[in-house]
C-alpha cells in the first residue's frame, strides 16, 4: 500500500463504517432525501478527511483534517438520532461504531500536538 492513510487503522475502520452506512441508506429508501444526502456526505467526509490529513506535512495541518473527520462522525451521530426520532429505526449499532471511531480520531488528533 503506497499511501500512508491506507495503513491507518482509523481509516480502515472509517471505510468499513462508511460502506455499512451506504448499505443502510440503500435499504431505507423511505428516509427523507435531504437526511439521506447529509448522512451520505458526512459518512464519506469521515474517510476522505482522514486520507487528506495523512497527506499533510505539518502536525497542525494533519490535526485540522482529523478534527474535521471527527466532526463528520458527530454529524453522523446526530443524523442517526434524527432518523431514530422520525422513523423509529434503532441506531445503537451505528452509535457504538461511531463512538469507537470518534475515540480513535481523538487519539490521532492528540498525537499531532
């Protein structure tokens, strides 16, 4: 694997979770299109910001992109909360996975000080 981000466990985890979220959206077409689009975008944002951050040279630049990725995790959590409130779809599986990813990113962010 030639790129640094491909070796990061947090990126591997984010990619798996992104795929699971996209499959979730594919199987729940009744969810409002705006909510679907936002969840899709924030899920993808987790992955691409980790990748982009790993390509930066300075620690502050890396930390900035990892922080954006973590913010996207929080956005996913809030969207799953909305989905649960409106559609009654249990979000506990995704909540646990997103919480784990958030903690991994927090560690990565702190390593860039």
